[in-house]
C-alpha cells in the first residue's frame, strides 16, 4: 500500500493491512474529508449474496483502521 504525497508529487510506502474476506473491489477516496486516502473495500456477503462494504480510514500517522 502506498500513500500519495501531494507536496512532493510522489508515493511513499505505508503499513500493509489484511482484510478478513476475499476482496472483490477497492474504491479509494477521501471519505472523511481529511485530505488523506481512505479505502472502501467490497467483499462477497456470506448471508445473502450481496456485497459487504468495509471502510478503512487513514490514520493520523500511516496505515489504515476501521
């Protein structure tokens, strides 16, 4: 996983994270309007055949958390 550094127009590595289910799609965005990258992760639902959605918010330092 990398973070885009707007000031220097470069990418820097961040801490990896694991999602507990198979990942079908990932949508990057700034969902909290913090200026940092957040991730919307889509996984198959075990119950009804739809998709489960999980949002991983960027942490203050580096990395992501729910």
